[in-house]
C-alpha cells in the first residue's frame, strides 16, 4: 500500500502537504503513512480512495478475482458480453455444452 500511496500522489503532482490538507491531518502524520511508520485509519483510507476515485481494494493493492461458475445461473450483477451484446441464457448453455464436449475429446 505504501507504494500505491506514493504513486497516486505523484501521478497528480501533489505534495505530502497537499495530501495532509485533503485528509485534514498534519503533514507529519501523512508522511508517516507513506513511510510505513503508521497505518492510516479506515476513515483516512476511504478519503484517499474517494479523492483518487479508486476502490479501497485498489488502494491497498488487494486483487480479488472471484470464480464465476458458468454452469450455474447468472448472477444479476454479472452479464457475459460478446461483440458488445449480452449472451442469452440459451447461448450460455450452448457455450457450456461445447466446452464439455471439447474437454471430453481431449
């Protein structure tokens, strides 16, 4: 996370003082976040993520890649897209059947 804090700040050409002002804290406090001497509290992390318009996961360099089970009903939050068009339920079933046949021949 330390590298991420520094990189984000430098991408925006901000100083440590600028970031301290954004968070409403002392310059030395923010500097201690970047040096690793102190861990920022969650409210500071939220302010930083909001300021840079990124997720908390990205800020703390946490990569979460959930498994998507194509052979189960689609989650309403997830759509499968090919050529800018969502797959129909029938197309999704055909893809699954194709892959199962292909695997059985391998």
